[in-house]
C-alpha cells in the first residue's frame, strides 16, 4: 500500500514538472540575436535595381513655382530631373523591418540573449549592450570597384549619354575614403542624372536623404548641381509630386564641401525610393560637381544618430606630419565616439592623438587612446549634458612617415561608431558594418614648381596660371598647401615661403 502511494505521488510530481516546463517554454526559448538593421541595406544587397542599360531616356520635368530651395546663392527654381519614368526594375514590394524583442520591444544585442526573468519589469538592464548596425545605401561613398561593364555598383544613368556631359569615379577629390562621384556638364541644354538602386520604403513614413556636394571653381556662368529624392510604385512609376526645396534641392555654392539635404513622405502606393545626383539642362559644372556620403534614413524605421568616417588629404609632403581625421557624419546629439584605426607601423608612426575642437565645443571631451602593433584604439566622451550634431570632426591622429613610401594607408575598422546621450545612458551603440580605407600619396617635391633649380617669382607665376584647377596626379605640385585644389591660397603660401627665405 505504501509502495503504491509513493508511486502515485511520483507520477503526479512528474506530470506537474512537465506542465511547468510546457508553461515556461516560451520564456526559455526566446530568440537569441536580433540585429538592428536598415531595410535599405537588405534590399540593395539582395540585388534589387536595374542595369543602367535598361533605363529609358527621358526629358527634364517642368520647374515648380513654389520656391527655389537653393543652398548658397539663389537659383532659378528649375527642376533638373526626369519625371514619371519607369525604371524597368520593379521591386517585389517586400519591406524588411527591424525585428522586435518578443518580450519588451527593444532590440537584443548582437551575440547576447535577453532573458525576461532577468528583468521582469522590462526596465532594461544597463549591463546588457544593444548593438545597432549602421548599414548605408550600397556604395554610398563610391568606394566599390566598377562592374565588369564599367558601370557603378548601386547606381545607374537615367538619360542616354550625350556629348555635353560625363561622369566618373575619381580619387582626385573626396570628402572621405578614397573616391567620390564626379559629374561634368558643359552644356546648359543637356542634363545628366545618376540614380541609386531602389531602396524599399514604408508608406506614410518620412525619409531624409543627404549627400556631401562640392562644385569645383570655373564651373561655368550657370554653375549648379542638384540632389533628388523620389518615390516609386511596384511598377517603377514615380508616385510623389516634385517640390523644389524639399525632395529636390540645388547647390549653387562653389569651392566648398556642403551637406545638402532632401526630404519627403512616402505616398500610400510607394514601394521604393531612389536618391539621385543631377545637373539639369539649366545648370553647368564645367570643372565638375562632386558627390560623396549619400544617406537615406527614416526616423520611423530606425534611429540613426550618426556614423564615423576617415578623412585624409589626397597627397601631402613627406617632410610633414600626416593628419588622419575621424569625422562624424550627420550626427544627432552624439556624446561618445569610439573605434580603431589600422596602419602599417613600418611606414607610419603615431605622433599624437587629440580630440578636435568641434568635439570639445560645449564641454571638453575626455579622450582615451592607445596604440600597439599597428592598431590605434580611441574613445572620446563628452561630459553629461554636452553633445555634438551635424558634420563635425571628432579626432585628429598625427602620424610621422617612416622611410620613403609612395603611398600610405589608414583604415577605420568595422565596429567603430557612436553613442548619443540616450545611448550612453542605456548602453546602446551604433556601429559600422565594414572597414573604411583611405590612402594618401606622398609628395616629395620642393617649392621649385617649374623645375629651374630655384624658388622665385617665376614659380609664383606658374602656380597663379593654374588657379581654379583641381589637384590631380598631373598637377599636384602646384597645390602648395595640399588641400586638393589650386587657388589663391597656394599663391599666397608660395609667396610667403619665398619672402621668409629672403628675410632669413
């Protein structure tokens, strides 16, 4: 009898334990890693977007009458883009959204599993770090090698080629990295329009696009270039109405890098969006309009407090120290920046690292850095209540060049990123998903630019004749201050050097 009672109790205990396991199963098997990723990167990496050869020719749209929307000096309000054209490249209408935490809606950090039993109130555990991956538009900085047919990955021409316009990827001028897009338009009757591959969007969401733009001096009497954001349905037909100053913005400023921004709300039947670089039939850019660092984000899809990039001169004198600048792109209330730089210790030696004045503004930043075996690690943190926004410099790393290399490389490593004030408080970080390499040519010429064996007024005259040109592989020796262009500042720098030598 006793044995029978014990057996019955044992059976009931096993049944109760099994019931408890079944009840706890949804908690015990919460999904492990969920990464915060943008729909744009998924769609573009999946191969959406057509071949440039499939794009039909079109005509520029009529200009709107509700404002110019110019950046810099006022323009004529012209709209320089094709309208209502079909891409020949319909997407499947699928929208990739960030996955949500099955318990409290927050994103689970990479490589970590969040157990709801650790935080039953859902208040957040500060010891658990949330990692958000910042994935930009494909080839947003034009660093990818050209396709086998010579086309640009992630981008395609809308208009057919013509004798008055051209485009190329160039290393002579860049905002960061090694390359930028160069559009040339020598005609005020012929347009050029290069568009990104389609990027999926959510109807009703607001999208903000931007690019760094630079119009070279001597661009012509009607110098100008434009940035465009447009929405398309599943058949590739444009579904938004162009509005100058909102989804189409013109830059008229010459001679300086400028962040140009466009915005628009995806209509109810929108499936994709495209960014575009354009010079209309009303504008010219005879010496070139340059584009770099394209962005397209939506605050309703994913928070994007900014990203880090590396900026170095295209070339510099080997007798000087090389400055590598860590730059913040499109920052929003950034309090902390961190990351790693890789370099070859056989040709570069770290001389110093310092927080830039931009990042020290409003409260000096605390900078921790170290270097070993060709890796420099940095972390710059502003005091509580102090942040920086927009395009700002974060850090300057100074290198001494060893030996006589022709070129040197520095790479901003994957995983470098930022934290905004909320991220610092709640342990959220926003990091890059790939390395970014930047090269610099070592120039070993003297101030004797004309090569006659002495430095004098004839060298100043030689530089003056080159004013207005971009510094390239052929004429870089006239770029005395190594800023990528030949201008009056180079004439003055050479003149001052000659005067100083005479006074000595």
